[in-house]
């Protein structure tokens, strides 16, 4: 259900629930119902029956339902087979499973800390 073994759930919008407004949490948020508003969370997990209308800012987002809005994730965005994202996204790592839908613009940054620059031969002389 979560991205890492030690992740714990800090906030939940259940399948038969609807939330309107902005939400900020330092932990993991799982949404299985309807959410209208902006989300700022450490991790966001959207179940297959979820619907979000608004922007998401997070370290990582797993999309199993539908999102109408923009996504900014510091680490990764995963769109699962039933997931749909209609909006722009900005992240370091993007994964779209077969059957997943993404309509929008994407900016996928390379991780600058992993880039190794080798000096050319002329500079070493």
C-alpha cells in the first residue's frame, strides 16, 4: 500500500468520504474518496476509487485514481494502471504503468548529485 516498509498512514479520506478545502500534513496521506482542494503532504497515496481536483505538492505521489490538477513531487510520481493525471507535473522520477493516463506537460529533473563529470584529456595536460 505504501512506498516504503516503514511508512505509516497519518491522514485518510475514506472511499465514501468527500473533503473540500486545503490540507497540509507532514506525514502520509491516503485518499480513497473525493478531495477538492490543494494538498501539501510528505507522501500522497491515491487509491483506485479516488478523485482529486486540485494541486498536489509532496515528496512522492502514487496515483491510482484520477487527478485534475498539477503535481509537484520532490522525489517521484507513479501513475498506476487505473491512474489518471490531467495536469502538469514536475518531479525527478516518473513512472506510468501500462493503462495509466497522463495528459499534460512534464518536467523530469535529473538528480544532480548522481552526475559524475570526468575531465577531458586536454584539461588534464
